[in-house]
């Protein structure tokens, strides 16, 4: 009898969660600007996935000095750079590297920061104080300065840029998750789980962290755009992904000397960065509104 009641309660919980997800999606769909951002980002993701079918990677690397700095034409849709490489092909394949760094840094930062924030908020006292003070120390250093320092110490490469941006991301997610968890720790269902002998790690994973998912999703969506811009800025300074690997920030760095005479060399990579960041910010705004329980129709 007890098992049947438990199964019924689990089913009702699943139905409730599906109902909440449906309500969030309904609110999100009502926001036309957020839907535009989602459609735009899906289009960018399709470009990333099918980049090899759109244009060969070899075209992005092929140098033809005789074709250098050619304006947009039917042969080269976005023109060519100072090495005669097709800018359209480099933007298409550069999208993979730019999104990989942005999404990867945020995903790893959320995983580590979320775990630290959950531990700090759940256990409290001395452990909470140690984690919070450590995060405060890291946050005292400006993000770009911290990232540049780490990359300068480890060397310029995509892996090191990803590592540096991940480290810079951890503190903010630690604080977000901790702030979302502190009001939850004293709730009756947490005490009931403890009294039933449920291990703390399962309480954190199954009950505590899910209560912080909403703020994390919103923050992560908007942070990916910021990380893409930061990664492009690092590459623009020559400390990120190195040529000839296509990457939007590196393309801007290579084209900076021609921005007056051949403005298309900087316009197209700049537009790619701007549209990607814009789509993610619009989605983030829409998710924030959709997840806000105080929002009234």
C-alpha cells in the first residue's frame, strides 16, 4: 500500500513538473523578441553543425595571394582577407571555435560553481565561509585581466582560453547557486529527507540544486554571449586561438589594418559576433520573464 502511494506521489510530481514546463514554454512563446532570438540562435547552431556541408574547411585555410583583399562577389560572397582566404568560409568554420569556447566555458563553470555553491549553501558554517571567501578573492580581479593573466602564463591556445574563462566563471555561479539554495535548506522536505537517512549528496543533487536551476539557466544563456565576446577580444589581442585556425576575434585582429580601405574584412566577423551575442541575450531576457513566478499575464 505504501509503495503504491509512493508511486502515485511520484507520478503526480512528474505531471506537476510537466505542467510547469508547459507554462514556462507558453510564457516564453508570448515574447516575440525572445522567440526571434531563439530562432536566430537555432540558425547559428545549424550553421555550426552543417559547416562542412556549407563550405569545405580547406577553403577556409586556402591562401591565394593573387586574390588578396578582393571585395564581395559571386565567387567570394564576403570577399577575401589579406592572405586571399575566403572570409565567408572562415566565418562559417570560425563559428565552431567561437561557440565552443563560449558554451564550454559556461558549461564547465556552471558544473563546478554549482557544486561549490550547493555545498556552501547546504553545509554552511566554516565550509561556507571558506568557499565564499575564496570566490570573493577571485572576483576581486577583473575578469579580462584574470583571463589574460592565465593565458599569458599557460600560453595562447584554445584549450588555455577555455580553461581561463572557466576559472573566471566559477565564482559568479557559486554565488548564484548559494543564494538560491540558502532559503531552501531549512524547508520541511529537506528535513524529512534527512530524517529518512538520505545521504547528503543525494539531497543536494535531487532536492537542493533543482531549486537553483531557473536562475542558472537565465544567467548561463546570457553569459554565453558575453563569453563569446570576451573570447573574441582575447583573440583580437593575439592571445587566443592562433591563425590560421578560423575564429571571429582572430579575423578582426588580422583585418584591423584594412578596416578603412576594405571595411568588409571587419564588418562580417563583427556582425557574426554581434548577432550571436544578441540572440543569446534576447533568449536570456525571455527566459528570465518566463521563469519569474511573479509575472502575471
